[in-house]
């Protein structure tokens, strides 16, 4: 059972910032194959709310789960971990 108030946090890369106050964040994780024991890279894309439009493509950001903000947005940008060059 999940504790009350514990929200998931993920670190990912901004792949699109074309929308107003919204960024698309790609999160990568490594999963071990059950049979072959090889690590496979899995990716997921999340729409995240960026209130100040501060994120640019290539930035590494920390996103936090929140209440639904729209049909697809259920995450908020907490902080920019690393700026793109």
C-alpha cells in the first residue's frame, strides 16, 4: 500500500517544448530480460506542466506526479537538473 502524500518523481530529458506551459519529457529506464538476462532500454514519454516556460529541448528535468491538469498532463516540472548546451 502506498503512503499518503508520497508522489512519484522521475528524471528525464525534454524532447519537445512547442506547447504553451507544457513540455514532453522522455524517461529512460533499464529492464533486465527474464530469459536472456540482458539489460534493455525502455522509454516512456510524459506531458509535464512547466509554469514559467523555462525548459528547453535537451534539458534534464525532475518531474513530480500531480493531480490531472488536463487530458494528458499528470506531471509537473519540479526543477531543471541540467541545462542543455
